[in-house]
């Protein structure tokens, strides 16, 4: 088993539209990884950002992540027993849904869980998510060192009652950006970002694994069992 490897990320992140040749190249990259690692995990994640992925790379050892499109991941693993990358890896393709990635690793199962949990961090929300707390911006001048006057038109466009007062942004009345338990729209999510409120959480969790030693599938979330039927 290789030692001393730090996490490496395959350059497969969120490719928008791929030609057939590009997709073939991505699949071949993924296929080439399997020889260097003992196990393959399907991991689900949300609220990702470049900062969160950087933390992931710095936190998780002896692993490589592939953030390709779900279809590319499935093609690499194989969608049937006949096209399976290795015996039974095609079963992982059935678990590939929503936002997910492949984690190739030499870590033990308990270390995978522990290190992925350690990569959890706060994140900015997106439109459509539910606010976890009520955020109110009080009437008054904003700190000019944090909020330049040039930001005022943007805040006003997003719905805040603001104006410039001697080149300092003035909030003319108390303004509730969001209320706990209510769904956020895009403007609210943008305002929360401007004011530095991170109400979401970047979380990545292992849900299923292919273990090279016995070429078997280890299901880590019981509610996904029906996908393997």
C-alpha cells in the first residue's frame, strides 16, 4: 500500500458540455486511477466551494477525488456487469445520483469517515435553501472599511433600503434579510454573502464503497439499498 500520499484531485470538476473525445478522455483518466488505490467510495456532497475543496484536499490523506459528471463516473465504473471496470464496480453506478464524486483511497473505512467529517465547514447558502436563522441588518451606517460606497447600488438592487451618505452606505431602516425556516431566494442568498453570513454547511459523506480485497460492495446508507436491487 502506498504511503505518504496527500489527497489529489483529478481535473474533472463540473465540466459543462463535453465532446465525445473529451468525455472519453475523462473516463480513461478515472479508469487509470484504480490501480493505485485499494477501494472506491461514492461520496455525496453539497454547498461546495473552492475553499471547501481546498480544505478537503488538505485534510484527507492517501486519496484522490474525481468530480466528473455523474454520467462520466458511471461510464468509468461501468453500467453493467459486462462493462464493469472491475468485478462489481458497476453496482456503484446505481448509487451515483445528485451531487456526488468518486473517492479512490487506501484509507481504512473508519479513517475515511473520520477524515471526511473533519473536512466539514460552514458555507454560504444558495437560493432555494432554507434559512437556519433570522438575520436583521440594523438601521445605520455600514462600516466603510468593510462596505465600500460603490457597493450601495448593488445592495439597493437586491432589495435593501440603502443610500449613500457622504460616501458611506446608510441603511435607512432595519432590514430583515431572511427569517428562520423560510426558503431563500437568490437576492437573499447574495445579501447574506455580502454580509458574511454562512448559514449552510459543506459536508461530504461516504455512502457506498467497492472494496478491492474481496471485490464486494459495502453500503453505508441503508436507505439506498433499494438502488442496488
